[in-house]
């Protein structure tokens, strides 16, 4: 039965995992996402649905547990925060290489290093530009509300199984910790072991029956085979771009200036749009929901319409690179963002638009044109 | 009598298990890995559990175990096989799950996973091939390399003062309550191979009875890494490895010997 509740983002995600019929969760505590495993341990999903929950000895163990369960066709996930995700990267690369479905959640905190436990979006590069070794990508979903923390669990598994690929839910300490109303979905039945075997018999290692043995590996010692594997991965990523790119537009129809922001920043940017419009500045917002695949096309299209773009991120300037790639130098682009766990205000964001784009726009435009002659 | 008259099925004590594929082993001639594979497959075949068995291959010379073992297998990241096996066993409590790992894999990079998997008493079998060296990467020092033993990263011999003493992993994990069975075997002679097979069988029986973790160390040779011919390496193993890594049961039915 769907249900309306007041919940923390992390708890909503954990509850959604139980309701989505997830088979197993493996994790290791770290602020600001420990509520995920705490909630699961308290709820005893083993009794509710038969879901396995285990506190691993490290993030490394946890991601390799995910790899193990995923290799048998089970619906499995883990969650962590930035330093823990860094530890998981080898395992994530293996999951991508071995073509396994799995969901990883990063409730981002500030870095580098031990950094801060306060919210941040400084793991953008790590999430969308690889992170781990080798030619792979993660499908990255960026929730902007507690509702989406809940909804994206099922969405993430749909994509993970559609492509047999790892999916990352890239949240942050703000969305993870804040409380909002959330409509929880109905309980889904977990697949039985027999159903898992039947459904994934072509690849999952569930025990060799009257078929060829199944092998899960990311190793190809023959270069041609390895290249074929990489090509297979690239095909999936192309298909993701075509079929599963997600974004949201806010007041872009008549916009002269554009904010691009995801996750918690997009909420602040949305307020900045309203403030701007009160002042007579026609601002709009594009919120990428998937960070890979990135909504390049809509930005490219809007670049013909707007006079400038401000990439608003809780970091020192990371997503701006994808904005620049998308708009191909057609308009000036600048970055604004606070770091260290400080969350920018809508007023600061609007001021940044005025200072960095509206005031300087023509000069920057000129510069880009100049450089394009060279 | 000619040799060919002796090689007949009725005379064979050891032959290729039905569960070994026809792929040529990638191991150096004389290496113990092949025998350890074969014994494991014989046990799974004899117990009739292939449909319910999932193996986890390591990173090391036996990374390609899945090319040789005709069973469902997952290849794990270096050292992480116990974590991979943990999850499989938790999600499929009725299955037989085993890892097959080298000493670098299990006792260096994967020490944390090994200890915690043992401590949780996961219902799995760990087969640990200790050859005192990193075979795959070309003969570097392993955590189990003997004191004074030369390797490419201890070219003047392992010096205990700066490199520590070789780690006795089986004794270490035997002290954890989750470990139900811990034994050290070898496979370099018929006699030893027969004993090792018995131990492997006991381990899989323990899984069937849900007794928890069974840990089987197989002290083995790496003739290439040790820079010896196969026969020399086996003699060297008996003379040097066995005194430090004595063969025999360390814990049986949950009780230390
Ligand atoms: C993370 C990582 N570090 C290092 C390596 C390189 N490497 C591959 S195998 C190996 C050592 C294997 O030795 P062991 O486990 O003793 O197996 P053996 O080959 O002796 O059977 C190393 C260091 C790797 N593949 N991955
Ligand atoms: S390098 Fe050593 S462990 Fe590897 S196959 Fe050769 S003899 Fe065996
Ligand atoms: Mg070794």
C-alpha cells in the first residue's frame, strides 16, 4: 500500500529498497548516510521480505559483496559517502567490466581527504568521469528531494537490469539528512530463487545445470576480446544517452539567462530563478536528473536562446565542464558554488548570475569568439 | 610390462575429473595448482553437488580457474573472494560456495576480508594455496615467503627485521569461533593428495551441514617462482616449507587440536 510519511532522505531510500524487493544490502557506516544501514537493521527486512542486510568490515568488502550477489542475479545495493566511495571504486570498475547490475548510493560530503561531513557536490567528476580504472561509465541519477531518494531506488534497478550495468544514485548530505513528506510505493515481491535462476540463467552464476557453465569475470587476456568487451560497454552507454537521459526544465520558455544545477543546488537555483524574475531578469533552470547521460541536447538548444549560463554546484567547478561541452561555446558560461560544506543562498546565486554573466557576458562572449578564430 | 599396459582405467588412482574442462592448464608443468583444482572437482562430482556449487576465483595464477573447472564461477578482485563468497552464500543459503585463493590474495591484500569472513563463520569453504610467493606476477615476496628465502623483491632473502616473519594464516583463523574446520595439507604426492581430497570433502560436508567456515590450506610449490625444477621444488618444500607450515588438522569440528 502506498503511504505518506515524513522521513529523512536516507531513511526514505532505505525503506524504498525494502519495498522495491531488493534482495540484499551491504554497507559500512559513514556520515552523512549511516541512517541507511541503521534503518535497515532496525526494520529487520529479513523478516519483512527476506532481504539480506549485512554490515561489512569495510567499503571494499561491501562493494565486493555487491559484486558477488549481483553475479548470481540478485537485486543488490550498497550506500556510502565520499571517502567510502573512493574505496569502492575498484569494485565498481569490476562490476562495470563484468557487466553486472547493481545500485550504489553516494550521499556526498565535502572533500578531498577526510574533508567535512557537511553536504557537497564535489564528487561529480568521480561519478561521471570514471572514478575507477578503465573504460567505463556509471549511469548517474541525482535526486533533489526525499521523494526522489525513494523513487530513484526502483528507477536505478530498472536501468541496472536493463543494461546489466552499475547505477549510481548521487545524493548529498543535505538531501540525505533533511526531512520531507514522501509517498512510499507499494511493497513489491522479491523474486524467488527459482525465478532468479529462470530469468538470468543465460549469465548468472547460480550453479551449473544442464547448460554451459556461467562465468562472471572482467578479465580478457586476448586483446581482441577485451576490445570487444569495451565496445559492448560503449554501445550500452550510447543507448543510455538515446533512451534514458533525464532532466527537468523550469521557466526556460522565455529565459534569457539559464542556471544549470542538479540535486540540492537545483532547489536553491529554482529559488534564484524566482528572485531574478521578481527583479525583471528572465532566468530559467535546467536540472539534469541524469548526470551521465548528460542532457546535452537541451542545453545545446537553449544555448541558441539564452545570453549566458551559470553552472551552480556545491563544489569548485566540476559540472561546468559538461555544460561547456554541451553548449559548444555558443554562450558565455560561468560557475558559482560554495565549498567546505557551506550551502549557497538563492541571493548569492542570483548575485553571481548578475556579476559573472549579466555584467561580464559580452566580454566573455567576445573572448570565446576570439579564441575560436585561432 | 610396458607403461601403456599400466595406464588403464582400472589401475588409475588419479585421473582427470569429469568436472575439469578440456582446456589446457595454464600452469607451469609440475605446479600444484592443477592437482588442487582436480581434487576439488572430484569432490564436487562425487558429492553430486555441481548444480548447487558456485566457485570464486582469485587474482593470482589461478585467476583462470574458471577456464578449467566446469562449474559456475565468479572471478573476484584481488583479495576479495571471501567477501564475494559471503554475499553469494548469504543470498543462496542452500548452495555450496567456495573460494580458491593464493597466499598473496588471501594473506596480504585480502587479509581483512579473510579474517572477517572467517570470524562471521560464513557457511563456505576456503581453499588456500600457499606457495610462499607471488607466482603470477613473477615471483615477488609473499606474506608467507620463508625467512631467508629469495624472491624478486627480497633478492637477498627475506629479512625478518624489516620484512616480518611469514604469516601462519591457518593457525590465525583457527582461533576465530566462526571457523569450524582448519587444516593444512599438500598435494605433491599421491599419499598427500589423497589426504587433501579427504579434507576437501569434509569441508564441503560441513557446508552441507551448515557448520560454518572450513579453511583448507594447501602448501604447494611454485617451481617457476622458486627457480627450481618441479622435483627439486617438491623436495625443497618438504625440507623448508613443512617445518614452518606443518601439515595436519589445526581445528576439527569446531575444536582446536
Ligand atoms: C589490486 C591489485 N593489486 C595487485 C595486482 C597484481 N597481482 C596479480 S596476482 C598478484 C599476486 C598473486 O599471488 P598469490 O595470491 O600468492 O597467487 P599465486 O600466483 O602465487 O598462485 C598480484 C600482486 C592486482 N591484480 N590487483
Ligand atoms: S608461476 Fe608458480 S604458481 Fe604460477 S603456475 Fe607457475 S609454478 Fe604454478
Ligand atoms: Mg602464491
